[in-house]
């Protein structure tokens, strides 16, 4: 098992990336264990939480990159009027529910409170799986909820 204490300061970006996939809640902690896509085991005891996209380990043939695991989400397509989308965002904040805004959709964890709120507001939604990063609000063409570059 490889011990990780933080991201690598320098690494060979030309090496193939191997995904070390963690659930969102594990990425917010400083201590976790995970197994990479190739079977290599890791244990982290970092001073601060690491982030998706961090390279945490390197060999002569590969580098190991943290990836956030997809999870069940509720998606609200932004085919709404801007005022309606703002109202949905306000309602989420008023209920202290996490939300992520991308250029074409709003994402929230698929939880009963989220579904109840959207049903009460009569906002159409669909369910699926995606990388959910609460509090991320994209203003351009990038999508904060995309999978990592390590082939996840």
C-alpha cells in the first residue's frame, strides 16, 4: 500500500494517467483508502484534503490521478427562463440544499428533500449519475461535473 501525504509538486504529465477514484465525501477528508484502476492500493494521511485532478503518485510507467466518483443526481435542464432558474437557485439556498450550476443544467444530489422541493415548485427534472461538485457555478462553456482526465 502506498502512503500519500499530499499531491506531487512535480510529475511527468506525459505519462499515462491511472484513475484513483473516490466518492465526493472522501475527497473532503484528509484520511482515506482507495484502490486505483490498475489495483494499486493507496492510503492517505494528508494535512489538507486533496482535490480531483491531483497527481498523487508516479512510477516509471504511469502517474496516479485522483478522480471524483459519479453519484446519483437530479438534473434540471436550463431550458427555463432566467428568472425561473434564479428562483430555483434561491429555493435551494433557502432550504440549505447543495447545488451545482453548469451552462446547460443545474445538478443536486438525488435525495428526497431535493425531489420534494422540485415537485413542490413544479420544476421538471430527470435523474442520472454525474460528478457532483456542490457550490460550483460555471459562467462559460466548461462543465464542472465532467469526469477526470484519467480515463474515468
